[in-house]
């Protein structure tokens, strides 16, 4: 988006365009920092998110914040609105606002960010999120909006790329659908709880980017965290051979302080480790320059494809 788009957003919100600093922009949303109001603006295309979905997300977040979960808190606009509609380049967008969290992105190469104490706090925060998420009562319209799944979209995209891999994905979804949806293992979840969506501040961690939130099995949040800890963490800490086990042990310890990490949840983690690889495989094929891949990218795609074709669980627990 060019400066004109930023000016139109500022005008719609009654702000000076200079006060908006673009943080990210890409496949999902545009993110701006309002340097005057100390808030973060998320600009979502109306094709991706409905108003009911965003209202449900804000209600969920407000309940979590009230229960002590360190997560991005929704902020009303100056006129009391929760959502602003805007047209950019003749396309409809919805704007939501959140309080800015001061902190650094959780960095595997920084010792104070990457240790069992932090992993335990990560587990505790996930346990609070899952426990209190089930106390959130959404309207019927909001439930329907939140239940919109991206699984079908991913299947269609995989089908266009490789029918064999797409069939494996469909079979995996069938296995997942057989899992229990009891409140102890299923409910409103973050659905993208990797370390890239955590901030470190004064020894604590804060969860950000709740854009993918929705109903899922709690094992999905745990598997997502574990997958990226193992992948990114071991690329930096190659001598930490038991990193995945140490992470899961510390995470479970924190989780069990506030909730209960049942054997049923643990048993489902391998399914969601595999599901994560289908997502990443498709994502990388979308965003990487396939004609100009770096060596590590070529290796990663080859490894992912081998795992998907052979139904390999990427981490042995």
C-alpha cells in the first residue's frame, strides 16, 4: 500500500498520516502503529474477515485480558466504535485497534528469551487462554462466523498443486474430525501460537496476533508452538539435542499450573504437527521465489514434501 492508502486510513480515523507507521503488510493484513495514541491498527480485507468475526474476537480477547492472560487488548476508537469500515483502491476493508504491547519479539538466539523458564510461562499462558476461552459465550451469528474454516481453502490449493498430497491432507482432516470436542480439549484457541507471535518484556511473555483465532482442539496450539521451537530453535541451538522434549516438559508444567494437559490432548499433538507441515508447504510455495531458492529453502521444501507424501510425523515424542 502506498502513502495515499495510509492517508485514507488516517483520514477515516481522524488522525494525521504522519502518526501512522506501517509495521507489516502482506498475505493476511496491514498493520500500522498509531504513534500518537500508542495503539496498533489492523486493516483486514472484508473477504477475509466479517464484522461478526471481529466482534467475536474482541469479546474473546476482553475476557482473556480480564482473567490475566497477557494478550493484545482491543481498544475502542475515539468515537466509541469497535470497527471502522473503509474503502481502499475500491476494495472494502475493516479496521480494528489494539493496545500496543512494549516488548521484543521472542528470539531463539537470545538466552533470556529461550530457556525452560520462558517455555514454562508460555505453557501457563496457553493454559489460561484455553481454560478461560471456554467461558466466552458468543452469539449464534458470531459462532457461525468463527466456525469458518480455512481447511477447505487449503485443500483446494493443495489439490491444484499435487493431488496425492491433497488426498493425504484430506485423510488427516478425517482423522482429526474423530477427536473428542469435549470442553477439556476443544474450544476457542489462538491457532497460531508460535514464538513469532510472542513478545518478551521484563521476563514475561505476551501473546499477539490473534487474527487466526477460532474453535479448535487445544492440541493445535501446542503442536504449533512445539513445531516452531524445534525447527527454529534447533537451527540455532544445534547442540540442544533434546530441545523438543525439554520444551514440551516445561510447557506442560506451566500449563498444568492453571489447567490440565490431559493424555487426550497429548495424544492429538502428532496429528497437528503433521497438519502444520501441510500449511507451511503451501505457504512457502506461495511466498518464496521458486526460481531463486536459497539452499536452505530447497532443503526445507524437499523435506516437507517427503514428510507429506509418506505421512511422516515430523517430531518423535
